[in-house]
C-alpha cells in the first residue's frame, strides 16, 4: 500500500508540475502579448496613424478647395494648443538637462575632452552636409528644374525693396554675440535657446553638487523635483501626441495648393530629401559602424518614434523629449544624452545646411 500510495502521489505531482508549467507559459504569453498587436499599438505607430490620417483629410480638403473655411481653423486648433504646451515644457527640460548633465560630467574622467569632441562632431557633420548638398543637389536642381514664366512670378514688397549686405565677419561675430547672455529672463521669454544653454552650462559647472556628508545639496534636490514635475507633465502631453500631430499635419496639408506648387517645387523637395536621406543612411551609418561597431538596423529602429514626431512637428526642440526616450532605448547614458541632445537641438545644423544650399539654388533656377 505504501508503494502504491507513493506511486500515485508521484504521478499526481508530475501532473501538477506539467499543469503549473503550462499555466505559467500561458501567463507569460499573456504578459508578453501578441507582437503584432504590440507593434500596431506602439506609440510610434499611433503617431504614424496621426500623420497619415491628418495628411489624408487635409489633402481631401485642399483638393476640394476648402482652404479658407472656418472649420479648418477649428480642426487645427488642437494641434496648435498641443504644440504650445509642448514648447512650454521643452524649455525648462532643456535647462534642467544641461545643468544636471554638467553636474554629472564633472564627475566623469575626460569630460572636457568629450565636450570639445561633441562640438567638433556637430560642426564637422554640418560641413559634410553642405558639401553633399553642393556636390549632388546643385547639379540636380540646375539640370532638372525649368525656369518659370516671368509673368507667373509676383513680386512682394512685404519685406521692403532693399536688402542689406551682411559681411561674413559680421555674421561670424554675431554668433558669438548671440551666445553671450544679456538678459537671461528675456532670452527665456523669447525662447532664444543658445544664450539659455550657455547660461545653463555655466550654472551646472559652478553649482555645488554635494554637501560635506555626500548628500545632494538643496539646490540639486530642488532641480530634481522640478525635473520630476516636468517629466510627469511631458508624459501626459505625449499620450495625446497622435491627435496633436494629426491636427498639425492636417492644417498644413489643407492649406497647400499642390497644383500651384507645380513640378518645380516637387523636384526641389525630391532632391533635398534625397540628399538628406543619403546623409543619414550613408554618412551617419558609416560613423555609427566605424565609431561604435553597433548594428545600425536596431539602432535606427529605436529612433522611429523621434523621426515620426519630427515629421509631424518640424521642430528639433519640440521633438527633444521623444528623442531622449529613443536614446535611452539605444543604451546612451543619461548624462551623455542630456548634454548631446540638448546642445545638438540648437547648434547641429545638418538639415538646415542642406536646405540653405537648395533654397537659393532653386530660386535662382526658377527665376
């Protein structure tokens, strides 16, 4: 009887173990969820839906010549309000990020070398972008775009009839003059980011980070608490990002006259986008692979939310919260991404460098 009881108990325990394993597998599968459903409901996918829906509805309105109707302004209002709230939160986030980045950087070996390397990288990539635009973009525009009829070009006196000549040395000195904060309160009110960033860097370098016993100072605790409030507000704002992006894209698409733009504008956009894509997928990828040895495919995959957000808002500063989240997914340390992204959103001008080459070349060609 003891042997029989032991055999039955062992069989029952085995059945129980198999059942427990099966139940655990089901629970784990439920926790993980369906990968297709997770991909379709991811924040990046929701923003993409907003871009598609907003652009599609806006194109329908533009095709039916409904650009000046009052309900377009009503549908564009949510996007405008969402953008204003986001821009309101971005400025304190940049200030806090720069201050805390400099506090952390002081504790890292070779921090000064990294800062100079960062600025040098931003300047060198902008120079490369300008060279690419001159090498590929200018020949493309001059050979493909046709000159427009002079009668179709209407001159405007909105900005006056005279253009003041600006010397190179004056423009260069103006950059350094703009970097120096004159009235930090006024710079913050006008969202003049360059002097604000310089002032934040100086504050972060000079601030006392720890007390004698090693605990954070009162100022650091206050900054961290303000940062918690800003992050909480940003998370709430980002939850409605698909609706805000859809409204912004709708207002843009609904007010564009595609027929009037014509083939000349289409060739201009096509050429500029081609150079920008070359700069990203060839030049940036080369730096990523050679400099870090990382696989570019998962790295770029994690950047999709920031790309879609930038596509909807056309603002590096407004996209900064999403960019930092993407950098965290790619394993970038907090102090590095805070400094690099906050500074890069202001001084990194790769896209602007390409556009500044294409715009005058296109205008001179069509006129």
